[in-house]
């Protein structure tokens, strides 16, 4: 089945550093979404991307929908301790655009050292 | 962002009993909701698509008679874990699909189920 390759799997950084993570696929996607999940909570939507090449920011977060429609990245600038959590990319494949279903990456666990 | 609630947030039950989890979209109508299961340190696994007014669509390997889904209104879907066993213990998360020009899934806070 379709899969998303999300990397890195985990990151341990110093407060104030910038962070970058990405997702790639062998299939074309119509939508890319980035979520953050805190322990014991549901994922919270950070950024949604709907068009190839789209670059969107949400505060210190920036995400882009790759031109090939097979990848997306998320950048976090000037990280702070509350950025700690698991970040998931999710995409809607072109082949299931009428179902609303998402394919999820495996997650990137971010730890920030104060 | 849109608000989706789940109830209960955590439940402990005895083996053999049934447990119902509710998922509500609070500020938009959702003809489609999704139910996921998440094991520790893993990603979300889609169990089924809940369709308002029609039968749910289950993913391969998910027993429909075990996980009963009812989407009775445009703001409520329920998942009933029937005859629960310890292996059903997990974190169950629902999402509601907000449609329109920019279709987006919004997630509930999750329900932690522990079957003794």
C-alpha cells in the first residue's frame, strides 16, 4: 500500500535552534497536512497545504508542498521547550481524493533542551 | 481551528463488556468521520470511515462486528468495542472531515481504553 516516509525519526536539539523534517512518497498527493501530538492527546493541525509549490507559515512554523507533489517539509524556527512532541505529516493521495482518507507518516519525535 | 470532542477520555472495563466512545464535531457538520487506533510510539492506524446515514467502511483486517460504528447525525459518530478483550486496550482517536474548498481532518483528543 501507499506509505509516507517521514524523517528524521527523532531529534534532540537545543532551545533556539531551527528544526526541519520532511515526508516523501512514491505517489502523488493532493493535500499535505502537518499535525503535532502531545502525549495522551489527539493530533492538532499545524499547517494544511493544498497546492503544489505552496509555502505556508504559522508563527514560527513553515511548511511547503513539494513541486513534484510527492513530498513536503516542515520547518520550526527558534525552537522553544513547548515545541516538544511528535510531529506527523499526513497526505491525501490523488487516488483517494474522493474518500477524504489520509496516509500518515511515522512521526518525528522532537525533544528540546532548555 | 475546528473543534472535535470525544467522550469518555479514558475508560477501564472488564473483559467481555462493551464500550461506547462518542465523537462529536462541535462547530461544523461532518458527513464523514474517521476512527483511528494508535499503539504506543506508533503512528495512527485507520480503522474505519464513518459515513452519516450509511454503513461504515472498514479497513482491511478490522472486524466490523467487533468495532460497531454508528453515524446517526451530522455531528456525532460512535464506536462501540464489543466484547472487549485486553488486546483491545489502546488509544482510540476520531477525526471529523470538514469539507469545502480546503478539505481538512480535525482530530478529537482521543480515548484511552484499558480492558482488564
